[in-house]
């Protein structure tokens, strides 16, 4: 699509501090949620197995297996987290919007570990010089860590992430809100321990272990999503261009996290944007949803109304093709007549271009007693698509409409005879023969009493 919304696609980005509830809901997507769930189940299972050692101690063998499995889970979690950070920074809210997976984050967990180790090495040196320097070094490293992760997620480079100039450049790009980001990150880091503390003594140790693992993984994904969105918000200052309009994706996806029905929420969102004069953004939002459900009659209807408000005749006629077929397939054909007449007002020669859709749309129109519209839809089809498989059925439908509703039996008989002669083995020919016999019987004069 090329309109005003795409010329300035990243204006009015919602600040990250106004979207906190969405970040906490983010890992609940099924494609992401199964990772923390699997970690928790296996971790709890290993704890149960390890508890059967001698004298009630923990089995050394299971302990070794647990450590190895834990390392594997941690590496997998961090790879997922870095992928979330990168894709979010590019404007992809839902996991379904993510680019094709690749190996770009394969080494990111190890690079982050090296960053932490290098920072720890310099902090230790400072501690040898003076205890206050140790405290200062810890504070600075802790403050720099989110920016280090963001640089690493953006560049995939250990040397870039360990370079203090790049790190402070990232902090400067975000500005004072970076402090808010750091505070939220600190709170997220404490969330899993606090959650465990709340349930100590109230849950069996096995469930507590599973809950702790799940919470740690879940809040890690929340934190990386938050950092990715912050990068998206300040992408111009950082110096890159996102792939997609996150704000539009957020509006489209937020419907899944609301108690209202999809139709109610979508209508509310569109109405609010129209009132604010953001017709282009409303169009982009609906178009984004249509990418995933292109024959959704509700979405097609909203898009048709927005095109009408914008006054784009060309796009209205193009979209009418999709809208008519969506209405026919949805089982909600009530708007077919109005949609067809609106298109004909814009272009008196308008017709259904896709021959595969003509029979479906005309049949749907006839089912809601839009008989004249159905006839207009099939008119000339046998000439435009003479070799199409639906021609016999379309002619029989036209004959039935002429006979049953317009009392034009002579024209109907001509169509039925044509079908019987040209396609004698077609199921449509059988139906044509039946209708022909009915018309002939009705035409016979009544016998005298």
C-alpha cells in the first residue's frame, strides 16, 4: 500500500512506559509460552528424580544431569530472548510477524557471558585498588547492562557490546528514559525471587522449583521485549529503520488481550482513529489484519468504508472484488447487494473479474433475494469465460432467476436448452432438464372439467 501512512509510518509511537501491561502479556503467546513451560516441567521432574538418593540427599548423577540440562535451557532461553529483542526492535509485535529464523543469535548467549566476565574482571581490578571503586564499578556495570544487551542484539558483535563508547551512545540515544528502563529491568530481575518467596511453605518443593524456573524464563522474555520496544521507540536516534509499523501491529494484536469481542474492539479502534483524523492509520491497521485473514467479511467491510471516507475510487473498485467474495464465503451475504450497487455507481461497467468467484457471489446474492444483482453478476459470463467449468451452472442459475422471479420463461427455456445441448453430461444439464419439464408442464392448458 502506498498512502500517507506509509510515507511517515513511525510517527506517534507510544512510549514504552505507557505499554507496561502489554510487555507482561507478551510471552503468553503460544509460540513463546511453551519454552518456559517445558523448562519448568523438566526442571521439576529432575528435582523429583534427584530426591531419591541415599539418606534423602540429592542424587549426584541427577545433579550433574540437572546442571547440564539447566545450561542447555539457559542457552536456548537467551537465544529466544535475543530473537525477541531483535524482532521487536524491527516492529514485529506478534510472533506470527517474525522474520524467518536464522542462526544470527546462535552465539549471542556466549557473547553476553563474555561481556559480563570482562566487566567482572575490570570490577575486580577496581576492587583491588579501593573498596569504594568496587561499589562504583558494580553500579556502573549494572547500569550499563541493558544498553550492552541492546547493542549486542543490534550488532551481534561482542566487541561492539563491550565497547563503552557504543554502550554510552545507546544510553544517550534513549536519553533520560533509560533510567526508567533500568528501573523496570531491575524490578523484572527481582520478580521471580519475589514470586518464589510468596509461595515458600505454601507449595511442595517440586512445584516451587517448577514455578521458579517458569517465572525466571517468563520475566526474561518480558525484559527483552521491553528492551526491544525501547530500541524501536528510539530507532531514529539509534540509527536504523524498522521493517514494520509497530504501532499498527500493536493496535491489531491488542484485540487478543481484551475482554470485548474482536468486532467490538476493532470498531472502537477504527472509530477512535477516524475521530482523530487518522484514516490512513486505520486503513493500515485493517490492511495488516487482512494480510492474515484476507477473506474476512468484517475486515473487508471496514476497509471498504475507510476507502469511501478517503474517496479513493480506484482502490474502492479494486477492493470491491475481494469484499464481494468475502461476503459470499462468510455466510453473511446481506451486504452483497449494497456492495455491488456501490461499485456499479462508481463504474457502471463493473464486473467480477475472477471467473472462479462469479458463481459463488451470484448464488449468495440470490440466497438473500437480490435476484437482479445476481443476474447482473452472471450477465455475459459465458462470453467472458466461455471455457470456464462454471459456465453451465451459471447459465442454469440465470435461467432459474429469470423463470422463478422475473417470469421470463422464454429466456429461461433458451438457456436451459443451450446447457442441455452443449453440456449433456454435466450435472447442470440434469438440473436444466428438470426445470425445463416444470416450465413445460405449467405451460400446458388445463384440461376441461
